[in-house]
C-alpha cells in the first residue's frame, strides 16, 4: 500500500517531533542531574564547612571565658561561657541535621568530646564554688584532650566536606563532558535523519512531478503515445491516471482527425481526377472542335483541378505521416540525381519567371540511406517554394555538400524573406508567413510540414534562416 502525501508529511513531521522530544528529554535529565549535584554542594558541603568555622569559633570563645573564669571566678564570665556553649550546641545540632552520614558520625563524636569537656568544667566550677582544692593540672590536661578531640573531629569533617565538594565538581565536569558528547551525537544523528526524511518526502513528490512535466512537454510537442506508470503517492498516481485518460482521448482525437482527412481526401481525389481527365479529353478535341474561348476556359479548369489534386495529395500525405502510417523504403543512394530531377521539374516555372536557378552540388556527396520518392517530394517543396516566393528575375541557389559525416542541403533565394517571429512556426501545418492574399501565388501551408516529416523520418533536421527583404535559406542535414 502506498502512503498518501498527507500521511508521508505527517509521519515525517512526527518522526522529527519524536527526535526533538528525545533530545529535549535527554537535556532535561542531564540538567536535573547537574541541579541535584550543585544543590548538594551548595546546601550541604558549603554549609557544613561554614558550621565547622562557627563551631570552632564558639569553642575557642568558650575556652577563653572558661580560662578567665577559673582565674577570676567572675560570674559574668561564666555567663558568657554558657552563651557560647549554647551557640556551640545549637550549631552542632543544625550541622548534624543537614550532614551526610559520614560527617554526621564525626559531629556526634565531637559532641561527645564536647559533653566531656563541659562536664569537666562543671566539676571544676563546683570545686571553686565550694572553695575546695582539686587537681587543677589534671583537669586542665583532661579538658585539653577533650578540646583536641573536638577540633580533630571538626577538621576531619571539614576535610571530608572539601573532598566531597571536589569530587562532586569533578563528577559535574565529567557528566558535562558526557552530556556534550551524547548531545552532539544525538544532534548529528537527528540532523542526518531529518535530512533523509526531508529528501525522501521531497523526492517522492518531485520525482513523479518531473516525469509528469517531461510527459506534458512531449504532449505539447504532439507525442500522445505511451502511458505514464508512476510509482508515486496516491494523489499523484490519481493525477497520472487522469493524465493517461487525457492522452488516450487525445490519441483518439488525433486518429479521428487523421481518418477524417484520409477519407475526405479519397472522396475528393476520385471526382477531381475524373474532371481533370474529362477536361483533358475535351482540350484534345475528343468531344469535337472547340473555340479559342472554350480552350482558354478548359485550360483554366485543367490548372485548377491540378492545383486541387495537389492540395488533396498533400493533405493525404500529411495525414498519413501524422498517423504514422506512411511507409518509407530506404535505399542507399546519393542526393545529387534527386536534386537535379527536382530542378528540372521546376524548369518551366523558372523560365516563365526568368529566375536564375543555380546548383552547387559537391562531387564527393556521400551515399546515404534515403527514400528517394519522399526525398524528391521534400526537394520539390523546398525548391518550388523558393521559386514561388522569389519575384521575377530573382535568383535561387541550391547547394549540397558533405558536412560532419552527413549531407547538408540548402536552398537559398532572393525573395521577400520570412519575418523572424514566423521562422519557428512555418514548419507547422497551415502556417503561412505572409497572408496568401497578399501574394500572387496561392499556397496551402502544408508543404513545409511534409518536408519536416520526411526529413525527421530520415533522422535529419531542417530549419530556415532569413533576413526579411533579402531572401530566405532553407537548410536540412541528413545522417549517412
Ligand atoms: P505554402 O507554400 O503552400 O503556403 P508551405 O508549407 O510550403 O506552404 O510554406 C508555408 C509558408 O512558409 C508559406 O506560405 C510562406 O509564407 C513561407 N515560405 C515557405 N518558403 C518560403 C520562401 N522560400 N520564401 C519566403 N517564404 C516562404
């Protein structure tokens, strides 16, 4: 089943959408991971390091007031000591509540040392209040051991937090590099897939359209044969179906037209030939003696029936050629005798118009594949036109020479020429460069169309060159 253009576009866009969502989702997951790590660094490790500083400060202040109190026994100093003790305990609890398991273990040990320090000092205070002697040096030593313990644990905790911060930043950097690599990879793959999808969709539209375009051009040039068989999306396949239908209708029409020409020509040719034969016999005096006036009228009748027979013959030939029903019999021959024959045939008209008819035929004309009958017809039409469209006393030159492995024939005249805008159309049937009414010799507009058919059927090419007012040159080339 072939997908419609609409489904292809929707599927293509959906695939692109999925790719974009995948890239976006990956980016979101990575960003969330970065966010978690950054938050952990900022909210845990940094704050723990902060607390370590505050705890150390509070502890040092406690020690300072504790020492001053032991010397002076001033109660205000004792109150200060308690103030810093409360700070220390508060910071310690807050730090324990946010710390990760290892740091919180260290903080608990520090707490125990602190309690030990506190109870030693409390005992000393009792001795002092009672005025009793006590082993002061031993207490001092015990307290120092407890304080060292606290400081050691806090330092361990700070080192651990710094280490943790460092390793998290490193983890972030590694994850960033990984994310960059993966994102580049996904983006690269996505770009390739998007280009491939776009190319596929565009090609599935443009390829059949360019075939349709080519076929339309062929139809415009008159080639109605051959059906389009496109492997394309249904919408374009439907268009191709309609196109094929149109071609078959055009073929039918072309055939009808050709059949019409052909039967009409047959119907016309038979009575015309009878008229021509009849007037010929009358002119010969078969029906009895004729007067000069009758002779003149019968001569006009013969000329006109000849002209009509010529026209009907041309119509019949062209309709056969267009229907592809004209049979060609190719032999290997030289064009020289055909050119000479055509020139001899036109002799009476050339003489009547006092036209100088020149021939320049190369002696080394190659032998080519040619249907002599048809080629003579083409030469008659070209040389006949040159003489017909050249005013009395003018010049017509026919030349033939070897050219690029083939033969080039040209028929040049000194007639009125052909306007540049008509040069491209005069080979189409019923096309005349100058309206027949304005010219003494009437025409049909079929001669050049027949020439074109004959030359192209020989694998050759024909065209006209002209400078209005200076004459025209008709040239054709034939392959060997
Ligand atoms: P026809 O000569 O019967 O009109 P053709 O097909 O032979 O038909 O020629 C078509 C038209 O081309 C002519 O009507 C004429 O206008 C122009 N043409 C052909 N040959 C010449 C020529 N040698 N010089 C000027 N015009 C020409």
